[in-house]
C-alpha cells in the first residue's frame, strides 16, 4: 500500500525525537529531578509502546498475518494497558500543573522526582489491573488448546463473556469521565489564578494552555474509539491507516510538541543534541517548578 512508507517514516521520526528527549532526561540532572519532566518521560515511553503495538497490529490486519494466541493476547493487552495509562498520565500532568500554580509553596514538597516516579509506577499497575481481571475471566471461559492455535489478531476474539465486555466498558467510561473532570477542574482553577495575575505571559497562563492541550489529547483519544464505525466504509485499509494516523498517532505526536518545542529548556537541549545549540549552559539551567 502507498500509505505504508509515509506511516513508517512518521513513526521513525517520532521514535527518533523520543530517543533524543529521553537521552536528555537521563543525562541532565536538573531535568531528571523535575516532576514535570519525569511524568513527561514516562508518557513518551508509554506512547511509544502504544504506537508500536498499534502499528504492528495494523500491519497484521492489512496483510492478514496470523499470530499464536498468547502472542496476540499479549499485544492486545499491552495496547489496552498503555491506552489507559495515557489517560492517567494526562491526569497526573494536569494535576502537577495545577499544584505548581495554585499551591506553589507546596509544589516542591508534593511533586518531587521520586514521588512522580512512584506515581508513574502506580499508573502502570492500575492500567494493568483490568487486563489482569480480563485474563482471569478468559482463562475460565476457554479450553487450553485455544492458546495453541493461530488467529488473525482481533480484540473481539478475546471478549467471550459478558463480564469481559462489561469490565472493559466500565473501565473505559470511568477513566474517560475522570480524565474530563480532572482536566476541566484543573484548567478552571489555573485560569482563575491567571486572570488574577492579569499577565498573558505569566506561568499560570502557560500552564493553562498546557492543560488545554492535554484536553485536546484526551478528546483525540476518545475519538480513536470510533474505528468500528470507520471500518464500514468501502476502502477499509485506507480508512484504517488514516484513522490510525489522525486519531491514534496524532494525540501521541502532540506530547513532544507540547514539551519539546514549547518548553524553552527542552527546546534548547534538543537543539544542542542536534548540533544547533550555541550555548552549552542551556541544558544546565535550573528547572523552574
């Protein structure tokens, strides 16, 4: 298909930028110790895994590739868990911005690097809990020889019981609803502080715009659930690729833009890593919390 090379190219560029940003995070102490950048680094890892799994499953569908059932189930589980983790990390990042603006004196105490690392681990665990429950339900509903067969990888093949379907639906609805409430709450409160300051260049306004972009990411994540409707069109493969790029890749591509281009410190560090930076001190600046 003619859309595969551009898709591979876009994914390659994304991974290249992610590697650069993660290298900056690991090798720059003042960035590594920042709560904001710690959550961002975990989001980059999570989104890369999600896109990799999604791209593999998309190619498998287009070329009718079959997988051993356990391999297929692991891929689908990883995709579902990282999708949920994306929502939870967006919430955590919005709350971090909320604390930094509305409770600046407590930000250093509450949003430390180690605490944010622990938060990221909790997010991964919470994202895996529904998948673990789904696996237990699946094991009690199928024969063991089912796992020795080869299938075309599709999530519907593993949703055998009504309990599984209900669990997935409830988890998704609650996660999206909680995400909407948290982002709306943090945005309103941050904007209230920003309006009191009455300065369009204040950190509060910048934080509000960041939270607004997180809301846009959440909206695109919600829109990505419309694939079954899109598949009803005539050119299913083309629709799949366009849907995958617009509603699956785009929300993840926004993250590097938010922090890689809008953030002054990261932007200078990236330019330095690419050989365009003129001042070594750019990556040695203290990160403002």
